[in-house]
């Protein structure tokens, strides 16, 4: 299983809570935690809640904490807690539905909500787009799959890249032509994300 916790900036030290889904006749006895891509400074159990103090991380890389919970009745629960790491504490946190509505409003009409099928199609395209970006070196630290209500925590500078690239992708399904301005924003946004994903120190090429 997997849970996405609220995002943090690399310089922040934050507290995050996860309510362990134990049965009503059970409780949390102990927790074994393995953190990757983020530093776990402290942890405690308060009732059925696991409380984590987290620091560090790298912008645009999603950290995680694998929690293995032992209950008072001897059961074992394993959950991966994802922590998106964003460039700064100020961040745009729109839902996937917000991004889909933006992409569809020039097709369905401004002020008009898309039909359920149109929203489902846009959401499917958004999931595919984010997965393709990750594989192509344009990771925005957004775990998939994404549902309509999922909050997409990403650096502020990445939001327009999502909006306009999804808009371009949706246009193709409705035989509509995007404007030159929309195309420019989409391309510029995607190139910015790829640039931000480059390592600070890159090895030189070897020639033979």
C-alpha cells in the first residue's frame, strides 16, 4: 500500500502524521521505519498515529518512509509513506481535477464543467503524461496513480508545464488546434523541468 504525505521543502524540518488503519479492537505496538530520499530525525506513536519528524531531501525527488507496523494483536502492516520534496515551502497544490478542468475548458467552454467521460479521459492522459515525463528525465515528484481528487504537490515553476502540456494532449482528442502561445508555454515548461532534473555535477563525455 502507499500513502502520500504533505510535501516539504529541502530546508524545512516538519512533522507529519499517519493514522495507522488498525481494527477497532487492535492498536499500534511498534514501528520499524526505513527512510529513503528524506531524513527521519525522530518518530513516535501517539495512540493509532505514527508521528514523524522529517528533514532534508532533494527538490523534485520524492522521499519515502517504509513503515512496518506491529499491532498489539500481533498483526503486521506495511505501508510506504511518500513525501514529495518541492523547491520551496511556497507551492501550488492544485488537485488533478483542477488541472483537467484547465485543459478541457477551451474545449467544453469556459465556466462549463466537463462531462464525466471527458474528465476520465483527461485524467488518464495526465497519468500517462506524468509517467512518461518521469521516464524521460522530467520528474516532478508526483507519485502515480493519480485520482481526480489527488493533490499534485509540485514546485511552482512546474505547474504551467502540467497545465499546458495536458491541454495540448487533450486537444488532440477533439480535433482542436492549440494556439502558438499554448504550444510555446507547453514546450518551455517541459524543457524547464528537464533542466531542473539535471545533476549539478555532470561527468564529461568520453571520446574514442
